C-alpha cells in the first residue's frame, strides 16, 4: 500500500484538490482519495510532492513501428513529399525496427503514457505490446487508391488482424485517410469494421488533400505519380465530409487525427456523426507542414479534443507533455486543467477505456504521474516542466 500527495491532485472527477491524499495498492489500483482541504498534516506514510498528480496520459495516435525513422526525414517538406519519403524508408532491418520500437515503448511509459492507440501496418510491434506496461489498442491501417486492388488490400489487413488475435491482441481495421483509400476499398472496410469500438482517420492534415479529392490534381497527385502508385482510373470520395459521413463505419467512436486545415463548416458537418473526437498532434504538424490546427475554433465548436504524438518519422519526441507545452505556447488561452483533460479522461473515453483509465478514483488503475517544476500559482506549464511516473 502506498500513499501520495501533492500541491494539487487532478482527479478528473471533481475540481482540482489541494494536498489531497491518494491511497493505492502496490499494483496501482486506487483505494481512496481523501481531501485535506489544503491542510495536509505531515505523516511518514505519505509521499508528498511539490507538483501536480494526474492520471496516466492517454496517447490517442502513435506509430510505434516507425520509431526507427527518427530524424530520417527533413522537416517542413509538406505532407505529399513526407509521405513519399516514408514509402521509400519502410524497408529497414527488422531487428533495427524492433529495437527502436522497444526503446520508445519504454520511453512512452516513463513519460507517463498508460494507454495508447497505435497505428500498425505490420505485426513487428506485437511482441513489444504484449510485454508492455502500457495498454495498447492496435489500429490496422488500410490504404490503397487503386480500385482494382481493393480486395488485396482488404485481405492484407484482415490477415494482420488475425495475426494480432493469435498474439492475444485486439486490432481494429481502419482507413488511413480520405485521400489514400479508394471508394471500393472504403466500402469493403466499412463492412469489415462495423464492429469497431474505435476507428481513426488521418484528417485534413494538408491543403493538398482537399485539392486531390476535388479534382485529382495538385501535390498529392504528383506524389502518387512519382511513387508509381497512380492507377489508370480514380474512384475517390469528393471531399472530407463525404468520406466520413458516407464511407466510414458509423459504429463506435471515431478519432479524427491532425485537423491542421479543418474549417468550421467541415467540423460542423462531421460533428453530426456523433461519438467523434479530434486528435491534436501539434509536434508532427509543425514538423511536416509548419502549421498548427485551429484549436480555438475546435473549442468554440465544442469538439471533444484528445492528444497524440504521431511517430518519430514526423516528431522529435513521443511525449504527451511536449505536445501539451506546444499547445499552451501557441494557444495561451487554453487552461492547464483543460489540457490535462484532453491528455487523460478525453482520451480514455475516445478509446472506450473510461472504466480503467483517465480518472483517479477507487477501483481503477490509471497510473499516477507527477507534473513537476511548473507554475503552481497560475497553473501553467513551463519550459522546464517534467513528468515523473509514480505508479
């Protein structure tokens, strides 16, 4: 049995508590949270910290299997050229991929992540996930714009789902994006993903996506041509709203990832689906497009916001805290309490894991992490703020 306290406890079930005491089993199960009304008495049995204790972070978008690509792709080249580079760099030695992914899994846990939605195209990270201290939800990514190859692409992801099942893992098939999935493939996938608890889609990450969907031109088309992947005929959704509302499964929660170029009208239309979450990966957005999503507009539209890290092919570090700092720096009106909710309880709800993660309350094992070296008077993150895992 362990007991923890700090200047503030953010339980996500009530307003922040001053110097409350959390009692937890050695395995991390929360036993109780006791309020002290800010008047904690010194006892040898309580570990007190000068910071804020929050539930373990939830990373709603990660590509663990791309961890070996740290620094391999130059910054600021735009999404179309970035994707072309990823295509050419995937064929690394498997041992190198596994070594890099295992290291990042350790770092993610140490940096406070307790729950993670991870995109995968291969089974290379399955053994890592089985042994990990992090609970992973695997999302098998489907892409292919050649309508004649839709069946083959669908067979590939269903084979991946079977490999995950054999490894004791759950994997949901999901579309990569509106611009990378043909209509025949979308419709096959809609049928196969009708039982998904969670679906994610890379969404409005660049201006070139909308151009390609509208008239099949622009930088995205050139990227497909240069990679030799442009088919003789294209059958694509006409726009992002049509892709989400007509082609993506209506079942379960939907996580729209990036939203860098999201506009108010599109957001308003897509929100009609319900059970939709908007994932911010600002480190990746700056790395690829040098642009951030319209966070304030998403908040004005009452969007349910969550946070992800994307991959080391498009980010310098897989750190939810770093993503929170970027958001606060560029959008100073966002309060720390809001950022913490996005990084914890909102993510747990998006992944259908509210029963175990996202809040500090009896019976749960959300993980406990400490934010330290921050502005405790104004409740703001600082450049020197760090995260420390307690449980």
